[in-house]
């Protein structure tokens, strides 16, 4: 089933959709569909990785020592740093 809908988008987003549409040689609606599918897939992948890290941490909690604390601190630091990776990569590639 296909639904028609209206969104308000800023001019930069509209231009990006148009560029991707031309590059991929597909309609703009297909760009939106692919982008949403990719975002959903990325979210699912992230949730899976987070769950695996939590499971690992839980399974190894009894061996908590100085090295484990350093690992936990490192994982927290990486998670915080990753929040900006995709945004910064997209901005650089769009320039």
C-alpha cells in the first residue's frame, strides 16, 4: 500500500534528496524510503552491539578489576565519541 504524505523539510535536506535522487537515478520518494530503511537498520545494529557489550560485561562482572574498569571507561568514551561520527562524516562529504 502506498500513502501520500507531506513533510516540511529545510532547503539543505531537499537539495540533498535531489542530489541523491540524481546520483542513484531513482525518484525522490525512493531516496526517502532507502534512507529510512538504512536508519532503521543502523539503529537495530547499534542496539545489537550494545546488548552484546552489556551481556559481555554482565558475564565478566565477577572478574572486575583495574583492567575491567579501564575497559568500561574506554567503552563509555567510545560510545560518547561515536555520537558525532556520522554527523561529522555527512557534513564533510556533503561539502
